[in-house]
C-alpha cells in the first residue's frame, strides 16, 4: 500500500510539473510568478525540515532560518569560488550546502538538544542571533561576503527542474524516513521521551538524527534560494524568518507532510498574492492578523489545521 | 591612567545598562517561577512602558513622578490582560503551545502598534524629563541619569524583596514556584497569584521601559525585542526563578555589552551575549545561583 501511495505522489508531481512547464512555456505564468512558484517550493523544503525537528520529534527550534542562511551562504561562496554557473555542476553544490548545514546542526545539536522546551527555544534563538551577527560582520573575514551590505552578484542557476525534482526527492525521502522504524522512534520521542528511552531507544541519537536531517533540508533550501534571488542579506535569515517557518509548520499541522506543503503554498501565495491586490497600508495588517491566527490555533487546535486530532 | 579612567567610565555605563536589564529580568524570572514559561511578550510590555511615558511626559506634560506612577500602573494592567486573555486558556496545554502563544502576543503587540494609526514604526525622540547634570570625579563622571536609574533599580529590588519574602502573596508565589499542585491543595488561589505576578512583572517592565528611554532617548515599537531577549539571558545566567540571580545576571549582561562595544565592536555585542548564554546553558544550565533541579 505504501509503495502505491508514493507512486501516486510521483505521478501527481510529474503532472504538476508538466502543468507548470506548459504554463511557463506559453507565458501564462510571468517570470515574476515563476520566481514565486520556485520560492514556494523552497519554502516547502525548508518547512519540511522544521517539521521533522519540531512537528515529528517535538524539538522546538527558533533558529531554523540560521541553517537556511548557512546553506545559502555556503552555496553562494562555493559557486563563486569554483565559478559554477550551470545546473549540472550545481547539483553536487546543493548537496554539499545541505551537508554543511547538517554538519553545523550536528555540532550545535549535540549540546543543545539536551535542553528542553523553552530552554531549547532560547538556545536555538541564541544560535540564530549568533549566525546573524556573524553574517553581519562577515565582511571582516572576506570583503566579498558583503557583511551587512549583503552578498551580491551570485550566479543565477536555480530553475524549475532542479527545484522541483530536488523537492520531490526530498519529500519522498522524508516520507520514507517517517514511515521507517526511525520515524516511529521520532514520534514516540515527541509523545514521551522518558517512556521512549525506557524502551531502549537512544533518544539523544534520534533527536540528533531529526535535527540534522531538518538542518540538511534547510541547507538545501538555502542553496536553491541563493541562486534564485542572486542576492543574500543577513536580515533574510533572522528570527522573524524562523518564525515564518514555524507558523507554516503550525498551520500545516505538526507531523503532516501534506499539511506543510499546503501551508507553504498558502503562506507564500497569501503574502505574495496580497501584495499584488492590496494597497501597502493593508499589507501592514498581515502581521497583525497572523499572530492572532496563531494564538487562536493554539487555543482551539494546537496540532495544526490540516491534521486529525491525535489520541492522547 | 587614561585607560583606567576609560575602564571606570565604562563600568559606570555598564551598571546603568545592567540596572535596566536587571529590572526587566526580574519580571521574566518571576513569571517563570509561577508559570514555567518564557513570557516573550515581556519585552513588548517594556516597550509599552516607554511609549506610555513618552505620551504622558511629552504630550500631556505630566511631571516625571506622576508619569512614572501612571506608566507603571498602565503596563501592569496590560501584562495582567495579556495573561487573562492569551495565557490563561492554555493553563493545561503543553508548554510549547504556551510558548508559541507568547511569541504570537509579542508579534501582535509589535506589529499592531507599528501601524500608522498607532505609534508608527519610526524612531521617536524621548524627551529628557530633567536637566542632565554631570558630576566629575577625577577618573570618571556620573550623571544624574546614572544615579536616578541605579537608585530606581535598588529601590524596586528592595520593594520586591519585601513583597516576596514578607507578604502573604509573596509566600504564595514562592509556594507555587515550588510545587503548583501542592500549593493549590494548601488553599492558595493559583489563578489570583499568577495574575498578581503578571501585575508585578508588568509594572517592573514598565519601569524598565522608562529608565531605558531616559538613558537612551530614542523609542520605537521594536525596541523591546533585543533588551527583552537579553534580559531573559540575564535571568538564565543568574538562575531562572531566583530574584538576586536575575539582578546579578542583568549587571553581567550590561557590563559585558558595554565592554564589548567599547573594546571590540558594537556590532559584535549581541553575539558575545548569546555566546555567553550558550556557554552557560551548556556548562551550568541552572545558572549561577541555581540548584540542580530534577529533570522532569
């Protein structure tokens, strides 16, 4: 049954891909809109990472954007040094950026994942600020990193194919991970850490597995982002960005891959879509409504909108 | 000689900043004591304190003392309302839900007030409520702002000590932070005490807001974020839930920030503070004065 479900997913995905391709080729979708579509897919990848960390395993992270930023910067640096400007050579770079993020996540995760709930939140938030400060001061290390002026003239490589199929592969891999034994371990850690460890499961290792995989996804997303917009600024990777991903995971539902996909599309669609229709004064209301929505969701349906209420 | 003078002057400045952090950290630590949550909206109550004071002093030209009293009452009520509206329905929810709600409240306050119909997102100059006088000692100089802030901190600290260790409410607060369920069994009205804690915490945040904007006279709706987080770091450094720990933590953070700005670079100061947090969380997660708590 499981295999069939993922086959169906692949078929649907390829169908969507063809649809998008046709829409772009016939110029039904403008270049601006294409960029938004790609950005949505990137957001899906990164949010999926946070969903692994928080939604499935219950490790609250407020520093996810930092790993996204690490992936983006490392990808941009590697491509600039190696002078890579075509998609074929870009594929290994995406993976390397993900690995760099994952490795940093590993180093940070070992000490930090011992902490729980609020302390974990404040530690990851602290890490986010550290990365932000580091990026802001990066021009002291090398001038071409730009520091607080931003990293400019990154080659534009990201296209529909690479983004779409990277996302598809990563979603399939995540589904496989979740449906494996390890996925079960992660879910049990979320519902009861003590009971999980009493079953002989190495809780620390499993938490680290989820965290590193989540950071890997964030790094891949960052890499794609860097070569989509060709400009990186430290403020793109600060606390507010982390909260963006958090809101997506919460709205989509903790531990729901399809929920994350839907929520990412809604999120980017709403923000970018409303930009076209509403006057700027109304755009300011966005961040008035979102927190209220968040609070209401927490009160009424803390598992998120697109998941069934789990049995406690 | 000149460096000694410079260092001494930085210490004076650091104590000033540390005093403000200490006052905000006290609110964090008290709320953490009774609710076991990080009240992310605390930094925004601090911001509201600055704005209330600005309107009272600048627009309605109240004298300083009246303005301070009114502001402190105002922010206390705001904190009370935040607890009643947003946190109370989640009393039995998982901790993370509470945390996300707190982040939501914080964002809501910041962005609602940054609308053009309210305070706007711009920086506003805060009026000096009194003439600045400088007292020169041979090595360093102290302004009356330094003295005012330091004395306010000490005074509110003494009041708080009296409140927590000498009054019935204080005893109830300590009982709740020790064991909420048992405290409830002893006939303590948990909800009332939590509300009371938020009132006190809000009042302290408001006072902190006034002091901060007297020292650094520029206010903005987002001004509460960094001082808020740093004060939380201060509370963690001192051992969360411990009053004198929060004060000492505040001074450490204040001094560290001023010294990093003076001797390294002001862009690095946030990084250094969070590095400090990291080191503490790893080596001494219960802070300087914290006892080893059980792990549940």
